[in-house]
C-alpha cells in the first residue's frame, strides 16, 4: 500500500463524491457509511420490537395470576424477545458501528469487500420478517426458549422450519460481516498503522470477527441437526435412535458462550475509546487491553458447560468448567482496572457518552460478579434457571452491551451528522435509563435467590412486591428509550455544528476528518506517525 | 494505493483472506457435526452420561463381596406415544457386588397390532454405569409383540466389586421405544 498516489486519479473520485438519490441509494449501496447507517437503523427498530415484547412480559408479571397473555403466547414472547434482541438488536448494532468506524479509524477508503457488505446487511430484514411472521402462523411462533433445546424445540409447530431458516440467514449475514471486518483490518490499514497502534475498538472487533467465524457455523450445524431430527428421521438428539438430547446442549453452548463475548468485546472497545477522550489521558495499559481481549476470546471456548452444571456432569467436569470460568475474571478484571486507572487523576468531564461509559464500567462489573457467583458449581444448583440468571445476563447485556452502543452512538453521531447532540436531553435519557435499568433488574437477583423460576408467566404470591418494582422499572426504562430515538432524529436533522475534533480530548484518525464525514474518506491513505 | 499494481495486489490479498476464512467456516461447520460421533466416543470411553451401551459383560470369575450391600432400583418409562404397559416386576433389590442376579420387566402390547419395540438402558449415577454389567438383557434385542401380548423379559446383571465405595444405590432405568418412530 503505497502513499505515492497519482493525483490525476483522485479527481475521478471527487466527481462522484455525493451519494445517489432515492431508494436505490440504500438498496444498492456499497458505501460503508450507508451500510453502517442501515445496520444501526435496523438495529434500533429491532430494539423497539424486542423491547415491546419485554414490556408485555413485564406487564404480565406485574402481579401473580394470568392477566394479559396466555402462557403459550408468553413463552413465544420470551423466545422471540431473546432472538430479536441478540441477533436483531445487539449484533447488528455492533456491525453497524464497525462499518462506520473501522475504515475511518484505520485510514481505509471503505470496507475491503463492499458488495458482500451490501448483501450481508440486506439478508437481515428478510431473516427477521421470516422469524416474526411465525407469530401469525397457526400454532404460533417458537416457544421453547431461544436455546432451542430438544425435545421441547422439536414440538414447535409450523413455525419450526421458519425459525431454523431465519437463524441460518442471520448466521450467514454475521459470517459475511466478520469476513469483511477481518479482510478490511488485515489489508486496508493506512501506512504506519501497525497492529499494536490500532484503536481498541478495531482490535476488539478483529477478535470478535474471529469468534464469529469460529462459532456461527457450529450453531448452523446444531440447528441443521435439529431440522434433520424433525423432518428427515435422523436421531442426533433422539434417545430412541441412540442420540442424546444433552449433546445438543453441549453443541449449542459451544456456540453460545463465545456468542456472549461476541456481544461484549466490541462494547469493551467502544468504552476504551470513550473513557480516554473524556478523561483527557491516553488509555492506561493499551497492550494489556489487547492481550486481555485475546485471552477472554480464547477462554470462551473452554467454559461452555457452566451453562449446564445441572445436567449430571461428572465431578471432574464440574470442577474444570468452574475453574476455567472463574479464570475469565482475571482478564476482565485487568480491563476494569485499566478503565479506572485511565480515569484516575484525569481531567474528567461528564458529557452523555462518558456518563454511559462510566455506568457501563460499574454496572457491567455487577453483572460480572453475579456471573462469578453462577460459576460456583455447587451454588449454581440453587441459582440455575431462576431469575438470578435473568438478572445476571441482563446486567451484562443491557447496562453492558446496550449502554455501550448508546455511548458509541452519542460519541460518534456528531462526527457522522456534523451536528452536536442535545446534551440536556442526552443526560435526561441517561439518568432515566440508569435508574430504570437498576429498578428493573436489581430486584430480580432477590427473586432468583428466593427461588422464582424463569420463563414462567405466573408466580407464587411472596414474589409479588419485587416483581411489581421490576415491572415499574421496565416501563420507566422502556419509555425512556423514546428520548434516545428523538435525540438521534433531531441530531440527524440539525443542531449546533460540530467541529472536526468534536470532543476536546478526542484522538485518532476519524477526528481528523471533517464533520459531517464526507461520503468518501481516505481515498488517499493518511500516514500514521 | 491507486496504482494498478497495488490495486491488484490488494485484490489478491483480499481473495486470499476470504478463501482462508471461508475454509475456516466450512471446517467449523463440519466440526459441529463431528461433535456428534466424538460425543458418543467420549461417553463410551468414560462411561459418562449413564450410557451402558449394548455391550454384553464378559463373564469372568469374581469374588463375591458379601460384606457390601448395594441397593439396585429398577425404573421403567415409555417414550411418548409408545403403546405399551411397561413396568419392573421388582422395584428394588439388595445385592452383593460380584454375584449374579436376575429380574424381569413386564410389558404388554396395548394395541391390536403387531409391534416392535426397543428398550434403551441408562444407569445413574453416571460413574456407576460401567460397573453395572448386564450379562443378558432384553435390551440387547428388538422385542416383537403380537397383538395384546404380555411378556416378562429378563435381565441378568452383576455389579462389579470395583464400584466406587461411595455409591450405595444404583438405578437402572429403561425407556421403551416403538421402533417405527425411532427412525430405524
């Protein structure tokens, strides 16, 4: 990649600098910024769809007894809430951020494989149309939980092949996205941008992309086996034919645990960009951050059975998976300490992205601690399949992954649109969200410890108060997100003009570009010192 | 980077990355399926998961351990929709490791058709599975039933004296399947 670019060729680029007009722009675009925008808007839409499912669930659980939905619909809503939020909201949001940010952070003109990029986005709306259409089929949608455990999942009615095909499509989309990210990072870095100089968001995405390549095909294999068991008379998971339903759990969680880190590593990257900006200090322990991310990714492959401590594993298995799981706390701790050390004696200011980033550090750590409690195999027999698990993974996914996405959007939106966000509205959104999310999920720890099972539409009377508090928090949190939607739309439409650097302490290639970012950037590669 | 050579060099590099990653995707897809036989092999080697397999125990002379008594419980269950009545004739026995015992399970065809069934055994706790040896068992063969036929089916077993000392109770469970819906 030489920097001796011929100036004559550049004029060609300048002549078609703007995007084409109309719907065709979005359908046929190969521009990484357009595709990033599409991903982010799609993810926002799915966030509200999945969120409305969650609000129906919380409304039903506001008091004991059955009030609003019948148990079968309740089960469909829990299943679809998970599938929509994981594959429709969180993962596409991270891919959208990668599309926007990775090229402008490493000085690349676009993603390495722009046509494939278009395809990997446009598969998603079809996949989710297929998945959500199952709600209207006779017999309803999938109701056996997003983990699709057989034999329960095999009792799904006509929705079953739709769900499997939708999951295949989401998998193909993710794999293509991951290939694109890896090819871009490996081949399109600007001269001087050596691997150990890359911004951490790029590093965490590189590692995430490798995780996606490694485990999405395993999920595809697992659901294909389910499909074969249901329709082609095989017995992978059918004990009658010599199979074993527990094997599905092993294969599923071999995918499932790395999947958890697919949803959190890019979040670590975003937070590692934001905290140094608003602490006005370089990130503490850059190299250790990179190694910690890589160690977490490696460990994610050898801890899967901690999701299934109660299936009747031998003692040696329980011990191995317990200790290997606890080991993950070490690199994660390194990260948390590095973020805190970055803030230590920094000149901190508390703009909206920073507020979300600080809340991430604190609340993600709470989720990490409850994860450590769940890792203790003998204690897990008490916590397993209770609301304690629900509280744990919502703490790492909502004030973890979702807060990091919102922080990232607030942080980079001025760069993308050229307009500053409405700071007052952003802070209001933050405070309502952070109060709402804790009122929503913290009581669920107590419910779980007291023995309330998850995925049940009714409960014993003694759980009433905490469920009511949790539901009130859910509605507070859910409706506060309309402020986010409003703020994003207003910022796209107009607002105080943003400078090129946007934030006083911002460092990196993307902040050298004009705001808003031109349609084509870095057609001539910058040189990194 | 706009010169012709660097452009084609970049295209080559991109193609190489894509090829390698697609290969990795295919390999991981295959690995997912390879987990199925690997899982069975692992369970057989370690005797985990209560899988006793269909293997016939080698009858070798062992010393009967009269000082130790182990409770063996017998459990029967039917796979969903299997049209049989199926139950152990004795639900629990006190046995000495190293000695042969025989018990029977009773099955009755509830339909007016000929049926073929197969019992799949499982032993709990898992670590006891490989020390529970079946010398003769109705689960080794398919069982044919005439319409309405009732039959007692024998199982002869021996508990290996090497059964871990902490195990005081062993449960032998059979699930009876109708063979047509077993896919073979």
